[in-house]
């Protein structure tokens, strides 16, 4: 067994998000079981959102990987729709 596999097994046995997973995932201090359930909820939200291809009435913003980019996109869409300069749209 390699060192990486051993580290993964140790992390799983103590309910900790493995370091190599944490490098490519969203930041969280939750234990592995809660982190995994949260990840499933995030994936489901993104799946539902992309299958409908329209803006949802409500959104779990902290579930997004980069909420600021979403808010910036909303400001841009609003500015275009109302024919306003983007600088006049305040976040």
C-alpha cells in the first residue's frame, strides 16, 4: 500500500476529509460524513438548476463553490436588462 493510500485510509477511519480531496473541493471544517452529505446537496442543486436552465426563485448561495461570481453575473444580467452602466449597479 502506498503512503497516499495509507493517508486516505487513516482519514476515512477518523471521519476526516482526506487532504487530497480537500485540495480540489470547497473549503469546509465539517467532518467527512457531514461534508459528503453537503456535497451531495450541492450537486443536486446544480443539477436541478442546470436542467431547468432558468433562474431559481431562491438559491442556497453558500452551497455554491464561488458565490461572488454568481452575484457578479446577476449584476451584469440586471445591468444589461435595464440598460444601465454596470458601475451603477451596486453589490
